[in-house]
C-alpha cells in the first residue's frame, strides 16, 4: 500500500490565450485596464517564433498571451475562443474580481474614459458584472460579489444541482438570450 500526499493548487499561476495583435492586446490590458506588463519572452522555434507575455492580475497571478508565427498554427487560426468553437461569446470568458461597489464604479468610469464599449452590465443577485470584448474576441468580465451568502451553497447542494436534468430546471432560473451571443469577430 502506498501513501499519496494530497496536493492542491494554491491559486492560479497564469492562464494563456492567443493573440494576433500583441500591440492591441497590450493597449487593452495595460493601458485601458491598468494591468502591468510583467514579462515578455521571445523565442525562436524551428523557422518560426513565439512571444509569451504576462500581465499582472494581482495576488501573484497572471494573464498571459502567445503571439505565434510558423510554429504549427493554422493560417486562419482564431483567437476568439467561444465563437471560434461555435459557442456564444460569453461561454469561455475571463472574470476579474473587484473588491467592492466603489471599485466597480471606478472601473466603469475607467472604461468610459478609455472609450471601451461595455457589452452590458448585469446584477446577478449575488454579484454585479461589467462585460466587454477584448481585441482578441474574448469576453472580459469585472465582477464584484454583493451577497456572499447568496453565492455559497453546500457541496451537497451544488452537486445535486450539477446532476439535475435540464427538464427539471425551475422556470424562475430562465435567462433571456443576451446580445452577447450575437457578437462575433
């Protein structure tokens, strides 16, 4: 019998996405959203190259992007993850936490000052969210938890709901189709 040590992730180190336009990506994340560019790595690979660059999203966590050329990518590769997969744009998205409603309002103002067209703002009951699309076609959300008790469920309740058949979903849970579905890059 072997003993196995349980190892759990402590937090997110980074998540990485593709970009075709590193300058537009830098403008959006560094200049518009205020995330500091922490590191860029430039590498040659065969006859091609790739750049891997990281933005600080707080608490030692990063958002990274790859800019690639000639390293095995298809010529018409898509960076808009959800829509490229045939999904509504809101399915695969990035959601950044804000501490309180004051930060939420400050982010709204910052986005207005940088002429970012917010896709929409939603009060989900347990949180409020701002949604927009980055230059790569990826939905970005800024979210503030407004009612932590409403968000929390027991693990048993969350698992029961996860296993619930769609035909048993309550009518009051209905969400109307979002304009986000129609945004394509």
